[in-house]
């Protein structure tokens, strides 16, 4: 299916002074990786992360961006600012951004469009809460998230987007969707993309699983045909654990 990508989402962790050395540590621990390796760091850490990744196989990503190029948006960061630093990826629509910072499907769409316009690779997050899963509306919700996020985006650009399926009930909780549950949803996401575009486009898109993927369960999850990688939270903060997940992505 899509290209294998293992991306670490550091969230609000690590200081700029720690970042360069840690990214070098990640690079050393994942030499010979047969997938794309990405570290997504807080804005304050990006310059040091890019420095640490220089000359290695590791790419650097941001955790958010604004959908305007510049202006009176206090506290926000633009795509051009990220590009100027040497950033390649950007996480968009993470459930924590939706929950705590009132991001909507509409603003997520604007951000995906802006990232694509500027040549950044968006990692688009979708997922359901435990209440929504128990109500049997997981795919109803995710289908809406996908359709709204891809509104007005061509098939050519859609193929460049990475989708991260992150069940909200499994993020940072230690709970993980079973490999079968994760595969079912990731396969359904590919089906939604095929309906929006076509089968070749759907097959090209990288679909990650996120939600407490770790060194112990990565191999089983990544063995599923519709799971092309992971968006890793806590386990990305320890280079040895992160390296084991990268190793599992063969």
C-alpha cells in the first residue's frame, strides 16, 4: 500500500537544549531503517531538531501550523516559517488540538490545503472517542472527518497526504485497538478514499495507526495490509523503544 512512515509525536515534551542530541540518538538507533523515520517536535525545538537530523535519514515535522501565510494571529506559526527552518512534515487535526483548541473539520481542511500548497507533507489525524465507538458510529464519524478534510483537494494532492488513524480512547491511555480493530478502520478509510477519488489514489496514501503503539505491539499492528506505519506518542520519547517500532516496519 502506501510508503511506510514511522513518525514520533513528541507533544509538549523535551527542551530545545535536549533536542539536537536526542535526534542524533534516534538517527543512530534507526540506521538501516526500511521506512521513513520522522520526529515531530514542539515549535521551540524545531531548529535544534533540524540540526540534529542534518546528514541523516531522519526527517523533521511540526505538530501544527496556521492556515494563513502571515498576519495578526498571535502565537501561531505559518507554513513558510516551518519551511524556512527545514521542516518536511506537519501534524494536522490531532484529537488534542480538536479537544483543547477548538479545531474543527473546516479549519483542518484549510490547514491541509495550506500544507500541500507549500510543499509540506500533512499527517492528518482522524479518530473516534470511546463513546462513539460504543455507539457504533466509528466509521460514520471518520468518514465525515475524511470527506471534510479532503474537500477541494485533487487526487494528485490527496495522494501526498498521510492519514493517522488514532482512536481517541487509546491515546496515552495504554489501551490499544486490537490489530483487527485497527486494520478494519484503516481498511475502511482506504475505502472512503477510493470512493472520493479512485483505487490507485487510495492505495498510494500512507495510513498510519496511532494510539499507544509501542515496541511490544508494533509488529502485530504493522503486519496488517492497510496499516502503513505509526504515529507514535510516548514511545517516541525513548530512542530504544522508537527504534524497535521502526525495526518492526520492515
